[in-house]
C-alpha cells in the first residue's frame, strides 16, 4: 500500500455568502389553495339546510290543514317553505307546480286564502347562474395559476431550487439537529476502539480550543471520514465527538440529498452548510456518504442529479472558512467507491478505519450493553467474547437482547450463560428444530457426520478446540460442530489452513468410513472447503504449481460478497488453479479418512454419545479422543 505525502496545507478561501431565503408567505400558498378548494366544493352541501321533497297534491292538503308556516314561489315553478314547529319538527320542504300549469293554480290560491297564508315571490335571472358557474371554475384557476408560477420561476433559473424549495420545502435540508441542551453521548459510552478515539479526539480539541491552533498557525481538520464494516459504531463515534465538544450536531443521510427533481440535492447541500455556519461551532455528520460521493463519470449520463449534488458538496467543503468551526464527519461502508476529489486533504483530512472489534473490545462492548440486564454469576464476558469472532458492536447488542428474550421466554428475569449460548446459536444458525424433525436413519447419519468433524478437529494439534457438538437441526443445518479459537489470530500458516480443510471435510470422510458412501449433507462443507482452497491457491500464493502469485477477488472492502470484476488471468492459469484446488481437497479428504479409519472406535463412541444425548460438550469429545490416542500408543 502506498501513501501520498501531503505537499502543503490546504488553501484558505473566503466563505460564500448565504443565498437569500425565499419569502415566508410562499410556503402558505399551497395549503391555502387546497383549503379554498375543499370549502368551495364541499361547504355548500355541508352547511345547506335539510329539506323534504313533497308532491304538489300533498302540499295543498298540508296548507289546508294549516301545517305550513311560510311559502316562497319562484318564477321557474319551484315552491319552497317551512313547516310549523308542531308539524314535522318545523323542517323545510320543496315542491313544484304540475308540469304544464300556467300561472298560479286555483286550488293553491284557495288553500292559501282560507288559511290566511301570505306567500312571497322570488324572480329567477341569469346573475345567480353566472356566479355559480364562475365559482365552479375557481379551483381549476388556482391550480393553473400555481403551475404558471412554477414555470416562471424555472425560467428565472430558480426551478426546483427556489420554486419547490420555497413553497413545499423540497430544497430544504433534511438534517436532524440534536440540540446541545439534550443529553449527549461521550467517549465513555463507546467501549473499546481506543485508537479510533485518539484519531478523532483532535477534532474535539479543535472545536473546544480553536485559539490554540490559531496561535500555532495550524488549521484544524475540516473533515473526518470513518470507514468500516456495518454495525461497528461509526454513527455512535460521531455522536460521541459532538458530545465531548458540546456543540450542535447536524445528522443527515447521504440518500436524503437525492430526489426526483433536478437540482434539489445541490440545494439541500447549500442549505445544510448555511445551517451549520449559523450554529458554528458545529458538526455535520453525513451517514452513508457513498450514496452521493461515488466516483463521477461511471454512469451513462455524465451530468446527472447525483453528480450535481457531489459537485456542490465539493464546492462547499472547499469554500467555507476553516475558522468558522464547522467540521464534517462522514461514515461509509464502501470507501473504495468514493470520488478521489472528496478524499483529498482540505476536504477529508482524516480517514479513520473502524474495524470489527477485537476480543478484548468485544468483552467491553458486551459489558456496556448488559448494564441494564440482570446477569447470573456464571456469565463470563471473556468467554462470550472468545465465542463471537467477527461480531460487530450491533451484533453484540443483538446477542444480549436475544439472551434476555430467551430468559423472558422461560419466565426468568436473570440472564444466564446458557441463554447467551442459545442466543448465539440462534443468531448464527437460526431457529432450532425439535429432535423428531429427522427420521431415525437420518439422525444416525447426522450423528456420524458431526462426529467426523469433531474427531478430526480433536485429533489435529493445529485445529481450534471443539466447544460443542449437536445433532439438533438449526435453520438450514441438520447438525453443528462449534469450534472456539483460544486466541484471536490474524495470520494463518499453510498447516493450519490444510488442517481446516480436513476438519471441514471430516463429516464426509466419516460417512465414507462408516457407510462407504457420501450424502447430500456435506454440500455446505464442500462449498466452504472449496472457497478456502481457492483462496489458498489464487490469493495467498501458497501453491507450488502456480507460484507466489496473488489474484484478488475485487470484492467490496468491508461488505464482502462475490467477485465484482472479470478475472484478470488467462484460461491456462484458471486450469492450474482448478487442478490445485482439486488436489488440496482430495488430500484433505484422504487425510481425514485415514485419521478416522485408524480411530474407528472413537468415532463409534462419539456417535453413540450424540444419539443418546443429542448435544455433547467439547470436554467429552476431547476425552474420547484422548482415550483413542492413549489406546493406540499402548
């Protein structure tokens, strides 16, 4: 790995003036338009009085019986009125002259004359219909006016930045401000990672004592990029920096900058930095920055929305005054995809790796997450830390929570070591099935298979110790043999890797020794063994046939996964790799078959133990292996 030395300090440029914010009244136009539309469409029907429709003959009878309080006659022949309170609760009614009637009917006049009822008359004209028609078009006119305004804003160069940003808030930053008055996370809440804490502590010191750096002519770091696998606590470390410095903390995700409208991402970047300058000194935290920070020019279109957003972010990071006390902290799982201009000094001055926790750090993280749990005396975090290699901080938190759930399921408030072991199996293997899940013949096959794994490991000095063997199905596995390393190693010799191949193929070897043939139960073992053998030959350069040549699989640095690019070697080299992988696997299988065949009594004894108890501790496996070695020596 090569590291480019920094040729000089970053150039100081004056900060850009903040853009003029849009008028406040614009944001109320849409709600007011929607409210008026609803009122015009639904209010007349909501506030209008309820009326009863009455035929003309019945109305004449009601008038003669003096049940009508008032009448109104219209020129178009409609009749409206109100009943007396003693009849039909005084409700309104409507009626109409018979079709073809000319003028006021004689029966109607006789009825109102006898009851001394004086009707009122209303003339109908074109004015009322004109206003009703005009009001019906008002909602449409409001929407047309809105889109005309948006079009004019776009022609003025505002577009989605000003028009939509000012009216609907699309162009506003979605950063979440965590106030300094609230309880803040500090480095005490972050277990382990002492080296990472030292790297980011200078950011805290710069925000606390900017005058000290100015007196020495030093410029504080503008940005810190934290890269590491998912769940390692990058966001927690950023919050701890803000808590230690006691400054406002603006948290935003990279995906929140990207929208369907062109220019919205760049507008939100500008607005985010405007907010940070107003709250200075402050910290901007961008989580998953790879959503907007990927290399430019990799897509089909060179000038897409994501690249505009990235260009604006580069301009803001290079343009704001370092003396303002605004520090950017970003987190990503894919640093290899970031644009080179984003990683140069002057933007992200520090690149901090946040790896998976070590064994001692895992014990400390477990202790932090178990603060509010009731633990039994048999719980040992050192043992659990040794049993969880490759676990991130989030995985360990989930382990403690799953163990507490197991305790609650058994109506207990205390978490025991057995609960933690069961929770670890649940996370790694899945839900455990019952013992009656397998047929009797299948159960014996699984017992022989797992006994083969365990005995090859117990009889090989370079293998990790066996912790537990079970034939209870869990998830997709019909049986499990668990090994726990004594120490957390980072380098492996050829002997240790070939021993691991023999252990992985020990189950198939046991089937060959006992039944004379293999089964489909070894498919996952063959897959993992083939992957390890391929890496021995292709990446580690430990094959004499291929020589000291390493071909990387080009997988993501922290996310794992399959090979991303095509192979960079020829077909003949691939044939050599395939031949060497096959040789390593055949030799490992032959070694396992020979080892188990010479200790057949131990294989049968361990198989019987599994059939009787279903789960066997590692001490039992080691005792059986020790007796077999002692008997063979005698």
